[in-house]
């Protein structure tokens, strides 16, 4: 899985790209002048996530299949990191928890194991988890919130 930025990314956008790629065990590249064709070649036949900007800050995640078809996008207002700088990412796929259209889209895109909210405490202590709620997506490692995306919108194509 390849995660990339907008063409001229801000520092915050590059930081978010690195964080997400480390969290989901994907690859992160800065896009530069690459078009969609070159990005899909870098993705090696896998899916692609592009982090878009709004007024110089990351504000949208666009999810593409291996053929370059836009599947869905998520808009968010802000993200913040609480513990991510000091966290060791295990390189394993995270589990997914949540209900609704966004959680369903994430499950079909990533193929991550879905865990019911009452079974989260049964996960191994060093596992990673993506919790999707109506107002945010929380990226959790070892039981601590590492970073969150405050949601503004979701669009399925």
C-alpha cells in the first residue's frame, strides 16, 4: 500500500503521511510532480492513498484502487498526535473497530480484521487499532491514542 501527499505538501502533511504509513505498515513517498500513472507504478499493483491539503494543512484522504479509480474520500479538519513520536510501530496490520459507512469502507479497502467494541480489551497488549466513530477516527497503539482525525465529511464514489 502506498501513501502519498499532494504535489507541494506542507510539513504537517508530510508528517501525517509518515505517521499513517508507519501505522498501517505501508510505504510513504512525497509526490512531487508525479501524475496518477507514476503513482500507480510506485504502488506496485496495490491500492493508493493521497493526502490532500486545505489552506496548507492536511484535510482530505482519498482512497484509490490498484487501477486508479477513486473509491471514497474522507475530509477532516484537524489531526493531532499525542504519543506517536515515542511509539514503536510493530509493523503488523492494525485491527479495525466501528460501525457505519466509513468503517465498512475502511474494512473493504484495507482488509483489516474487524473487532467489535466489546472485544477490544481482548487484543494483545502491543496491538494497533483504528477506531472509527461518527466524529473522528482514532489511531491507537498499545491502548493509547497516538493520533486522531476529526471528521468533516465522507464521500463514496
